[in-house]
């Protein structure tokens, strides 16, 4: 019996089965594995962001609104400047045209009145109208255009009539030339040199006064009056006396008259010492 038991234990040890003495150790390891697990509870904690040197959202919104407001002001200022420059440019341009190509399309009283009005607006721009609003400059420009647009319209109509005459003459010549080119040389011509000459003369009479009209001469500025220097007495008078004597012998008494005060001064000097002698 013992041998069988020993043989069984030996065979069990050889097969990797632990002996009976190791079983309590295995029981202890099982108890450690069955230990209770810890429970973890998650809770949200509120966090407040604090940035040093930063702006709160309300201040950021106010800054954005202020930026938009400043950008709008810059745009209004730029538009106001453009309208002011438009008034100034119109004054200079219209005044030059009234003295040049618009001169025949306006009466002289109307032209003088309009030029005077342009001068008033120019003075206003550099005085009371230096810092006006955009609406004021727009109204001022419209006021000037009410007076200047009819003059410009008359000039444009006249110019277009000249262009129309040139276009009509060119179309007539092209049409006649095409008809002439389509005919044989033995046929009667439809484009006569006399007709071309008459058409050219008529066009020249219509356009030459406009094309050859000289520009009006600019007004000459008034020369400032230079004061004449006074004569320098004894230095120039003998020279003038000699020149007059060479030119005409009648001027000699005048030279002698200039010496009379010098001779009269000598008796006055002699009279001064004689006065005390008479009193004595």
C-alpha cells in the first residue's frame, strides 16, 4: 500500500501536479484575487478663466463698435474731401472754358456774371467753406451746374453737328465711290470731281471757323507803379543843364537861375555880424 501511494505521488510530481502540502498556498492566492474593487466617482469642477492683461468680453465688443464708428468717420471725411475737390475743379475748369471755347455760346453779361459767381465760390472755399459737410459741397456744386450746364449743352450740340457733317460727307463719298467702282470705264460716271469739290467746300465752310479760331489772349496783369526817384540836386542838374544847352540855347537862363540862391546866401551871412554893430 505504501509503495503504491509513493508511486502515485512520484508519478503526480513528475506530471506537474503539486503535492498535497502545496494546496494551502494555492488557497491563499485565491483569496487575494477575490479582494473587493475600489469605486471611482467623477465630479465636474467649475473653472474660471483669469487672464492677466486681457479685456472682458463687454470691453471687446465696445472696442469693435468704436472701430466701426471710426472707419465710418474716415469714409465720410474722405467723401467730403472728394466733394470739396470737385467744387474746386469745376470752378477752375469752367472759368477757363468761359474764356476759351465756351465764349461764343454765352452772352457777355451772362459770362461776366458767371465768372463773378465762380470767383465768389472760390473765395468761399478758402474762407467760410473750408470745413463744411459733404452735403453743403454737393449743394454748392449743383448750384453752379444749374448755371453752367446750359452753356455746356449748347457747345456739345454745336460740336456734334460738326461731327455729323463730317460723318455724312464721308458716307456720301464712300457710297459714290462704290457705285463708281462697280461701273465699267465706258459708262457715264456717277462720281464727278465737281460734286466732290462742292462737298469739300461746303464742309470746309462749316468746319473752318471752328478749327481755325484762335484762342483768346490771356489778360495781362496790371504792372505795379514804380515810384520815380527824386532828383539828387547838384549832381544831375549841371548834366541836365549842359544837355539842354547843347539842344537849345534858350535854356541858359534856367541854368543861371539855379545859381541865384547861392549868390543870395552870401549877403545873408554878412548881415549877421552887422546887426550887433548897429545896436551898439
